[in-house]
């Protein structure tokens, strides 16, 4: 690569708010946080996917203000195409140009095809997204092309085989994701293909730093070195030399300062065997809390009503593991699931004999309804 990114990247989705209104961003505090990050070596800023245009406009405007006074030249800026909202090829230009307008810029360093999975990627290809992206790079609006993945290893392999000029791949990667979406194997595969890999949500959006359930806390209590939960999580991600940067959505100066201090000492291949075993035990303790023993084999799919049963089970299992129903509801709405479209047809038979229809009723009552 003829460019480099810092080991710690900054995601702007959780910049501090004034009260509970997501549009009321604390402008002064946010600018201070962003500039402190850049002053201390963070050079990769991720704007995220513009699924809520009003919120995205406000976030992007604050970022634009923070990047004045010469700060723009010090960073690499990434924006994304919201694949779940794309209805026609005209939307490609629409979403890119809108974000450039908010930034008062003619170009963006990295443009990611956001939220690719086994459904969105074929649809975008059919609409000609790769040809469009090549044109946008030729006219200078896009510097480099990447994608964010929300699916398994086989989907990642297909995306990489479909196009040979990707610059970076971004996907969720934490110690809870070692064997999942697309896990360590996906990390190594993308790196071997020459891509920079961006680890998103290395602390699972803060869920790995909150007070853990008793069974997990018991594991951490045996740690020979008393690191913070954030340090264990980040050190596990940075331990992989294939990770170019770990993007954390930070919302407070104290949090940022701690993460920057950890990044200053980040080293690949630095965990001991005992460290690896400890983190593996913590992962297993979390996973034992999952109420639905779904392996996401997708044997119950496709659903005639378009319900993604394995994904809904994943969201619910995460909600129970981390004690966080709010995030599950938010992702449910973002991904536009509709559990109430189930007509009880019974075609979703599970080889592990999971009572799928009973669980769908449970999920609907727990968090899916508005």
C-alpha cells in the first residue's frame, strides 16, 4: 500500500449529544474530541452509512467543522453507500454527491459499498455498481473503493473474486467474532488478497466494556494481569497483524484518551498463550448465555415471507448475552426486518429441532414491535 492508516480509527456515529435527541450533537465537545484524536495520531475517520439522512447530515457537518484549520489534510476520510436503501442505479450518484455536498468537498478518500451481504451484493452488481464506482474514481470523486461486509466467509470470498481492485474490507471483528462473520479466516483471506482490513466495533459497540454477567466476570477475575475490559478487547484485535485499523465509535474525551494510550502501545503477536486462553474462556462464557442454540447454518431458509430467521436469532442472542435489548431493536429497525409478516406456514424446519415458530413469537413480544 502507498498509504497508511493509524491502528486506532475513529467512528463518528456516537459523537456526544445534547440530551436524548440524536440530532442535537454537542458541537463544541465533538470538535474537541475529533481534534484531540487527530493531534494524537488518529488519521482514519469513518462517517458510517447514511441510513438516517437527517442524522448523517448533522454528523457530517460537525466533522466538516472539526476538519477546518488544516485538520483535513491530516486524515483519511471514509464514507459509505447505504446498500439497503438503494432502489436504482441513480441512487449511487445521489448518496455519494449528497455526502460530498455536506463535506463541502469534491472528493472522498475512501468510499465503501456498505452493508454487503448475500442479498445486497448481487442486487448492487445487477444495478452496475462496479462500473459506476470505476467512473467515480476516474472523475476524482472517489479516491479508493472498499466495502463493509455483514455476512459469512463464502460471501466475502465471492465479493473478492468479483472485483480485483478493492482497497479495503471492513467488517465486525472482536474476540466474540473469531469464528463468525467472517472471522479470523476472513481476516486472513482478505489480507492475503492485498486488502487493508478495517476491524469495526472491536468492543462490540461498548458491550464488551460494560459490567459483564457473573459467569463472564468470574473468568476475568482469574486474569494474571489486571487489564481493563477495553484493553483486553483492543489488544486481542491488534494482536492480529492483518488488521490495518480498529475503528471505535467514541463518545467521550475520557474514553478517547484511554483508547489512544492503548493504541500507542499496540503490537501484533503480543498476546501470550495464557492471554489467548483467558479471552477464549471469556468468549465461551458469553456464548453459553445464548438462549437459542442456532448455528446460522441457514437450513431453515429461504422464508417465503422474507424473514431472516438466523439473523433475528443472532440479534436476540446478542441482546441476552450483553443485556442490551436497545441495540437489538435499533439494528432490527435499521435492517428493516418485519417479524410480524410471519404467517406460521411452518416451512422453516430446523435440523437441530429449534422450535422456530415459538421463538419468533417470543422475539416479537420481547423487542420487535414498535
